[in-house]
């Protein structure tokens, strides 16, 4: 009997020690997974509060410049030695280019209050969406939105069980738009055949890592542009598609940064006209060296009707002097959304989500998958 008690006591000790070790090693990750939940009755929209630690300085020093490297880094950080399977859908087609997401972003002055709205349509194939709130120890709190296919999810594979939620931890490294507590917003737009390969000798960062850096570290557009110039931005060459980015701050400053494929991928900055209350970007270059009012596959994506969207949303903004109510900000996005756009390979593209960020109130209003009669609200406060 005494031997049994000793054995049970030893087992209890081992169990307690194991639990303590797991809590120490994966405590933040476990707490984060516990926050993953479906938003309302929309089974393809999720939210999560990221409570685990992460080190962006280490990430930059690791020169993560491809999807494979990023996923490898995330697996290493999350798994801590235990292998985790994670795969992105961002792979090139037989022509060596991904059918890139095609988006619209703008900043506009608020009509009914001080401050600005940042609007954004994300047009892509039907995938689940993640809203991630992060409050890092070293950096600004932020709210960001991700396409969950980038870290292994699909309409058939959703985070509906504890084990299935593990891959959600990657979302903090994969925003496609977002806003931080200082009111800085950023978003990404695809550009065919424009995959930046900067190689000046600075640390290299990849497609979405630069956005996470901006959200965590920058309080103004000027700070964001300084950060952009402090690293080499390298888009995944195995994907083929490149990108440009919009960044806007709470005081109304706004800029688009893109890359010159004919001059060593040097960064090109397009600033908001100081006489204007708004700025707009779609899926073609805005830099004067390349800008054209006519569709041109060398500088953008004619198939996504980038020029039509730029003209349509631009006219809506111009008619209102770049000053919009909240309803008008949503309407501006709805005028250029996609519904059942069929690509040559037979896949169908829709507006996966349509976002309006309030840069003074720190809120996000999200409409998912063209369901414009329903808005989901999130807040950093």
C-alpha cells in the first residue's frame, strides 16, 4: 500500500511538473489559442487576441524574405522544437505568377467629426478571415486583418477545434491591413510582375513582415517611411506577384510606397496632395515615372479592372471633396467591390472583406464576403 502511495505521489509530481513546464513554455500561445472564436454567426470570420510574446528585432535579423522562410520561422517559434505542419496558399501558377489579390484603399477626411477614415477592400478567392488584436510589450497595440489561407486554412479547414486553432498563431505575422493605437493604418495591394528584390545589404523583410513592423513601431507616416528605407523589402520570388502599400496616420498624412523594377527596385514614394482631403490606390503604380490613365499590364493589373476602380472610387471621393461620412466610406468601397469575378483558370474571386478604420476612435467596421447588410465592429479601446 505504501509503495502504491509513493508511486501515485511520484506520478502526481511528474504530471504537475509537466503542466508547469507546458505553462512556462507555451503559456502565451495557449492563452492566445483560447481567445480564438467565431464572430457572431459567420463561420468564416474569426477573431483572436495575440497574447504570446514575439520579437520583431529578431525577426528582422533573421532576414525573412519568403513565405517559406516566414512559415519556417513561425513553426520554430510556436512549436519550440515540436514539428507543426503549416502551408500557405500563396504559390505561383504554371505561368510563374500567383493570381494576386486585387484591392482598393483610401484615406478620407471624416465629415461628422475630427479625424480620418481609412477604407480598404480585399478582393481574393473565398477564404476565411481573421481579425487579430495584438498588444506587444515592445510596440504599439494594433488591430489587423488576415486572409487565413496564408497560414493553412480554407473553407473546408477551419479553426473549430483546439488542435485546429494552433495555426492561427501565425496571423500576427501575416496582416494584409491594420491600424495601431496611434491611428497609423496600412494595407497591401498586388502588382503583377512587380516582386521587389531589394538587395542593398540591409536586413531583408518579406511581404507582410513590413506591415507588422509598421503597425508595431510607427506613430506617423514619416516614421513608417523611415522604417521602410531602413530595410530591404523582398517579395517572394517563387510567387511572382509584387505589391505596393498604403500607409496613413491619424493627422491625415498619407503615402503609397512602391518599387522600381527598372532601377534596382528602389523605393518610390507617392505622397498625398496637401491640397486634398483624400488619397486612393488600387492595383497599378502611382509613381509619376509609371503612372498612366490607360490600362497597361506592365504597371498594373488590367484584369482586375484596377483603372476602372481607381476612376470610380476617385470620382466618388472627388465629388465629396474627399470628405465622407461613415456610410459614404462604406458606400465608396461597395461601388468597387467584386462579386463572382471568374479568372481564366476557372476560380472565382469576390471581395473577401471590406473595412473602414476610424483613425481617431480606434475602431474597425468590417463587412465580410459582400454581406453589406451586416457590419461587424471591433475596437482597440
